[in-house]
């Protein structure tokens, strides 16, 4: 299970990739399709690590709340996000890069809201 230091590292990396950018989001698996649609096209204001919770704060007071659970992982890099294979629950991308989240858990009351 990812520990707090992992979440802090992810928060810093996600801010480095996307802070100040308009982010495009989708949920290939469909588990977070409605929340991804609400986030897509908004600007990421910043990120935050709170214990084992990763928060993305977007313009318009939207917050994405992610818990990695036992097996959750993020991968990032330049270019377009990866093809939708397996438990790919969230893809984010901007002009600076792409991010893919697999096997993630969402706070049901905080999904992009």
C-alpha cells in the first residue's frame, strides 16, 4: 500500500506537470466518467497530499480526491495519454504531458465536486 511519502511525491509531480494548465480528463474504464467530464477543460490550480489522500484543486472550486488503495498507481510522461487497457480509471493530459491512473479509489462524496 502506498504510504504518505508516495502521495507527497505524486502531488508535487502532478503540480509540476499540470499546475496552471487547462487539463483534459477522461475515464476509459467508465468508473469516473461523470467526474472526468466535469474536470475536463478546467485549470489545475494546485495539488495537495493529505495523509494517504491526493487532492487536485481545479478552477471553479472543483476538487479531485484520490486514494490509491492497495494497488493504485500513476504513470506520467510526455505526449498523449496511454491507450485504455485494463483498470485505467483516469487519464489527464495537457500541452505539457499526460498522466494515467490505474486501480484508483475515489471518495464518492468528493468526486470532482
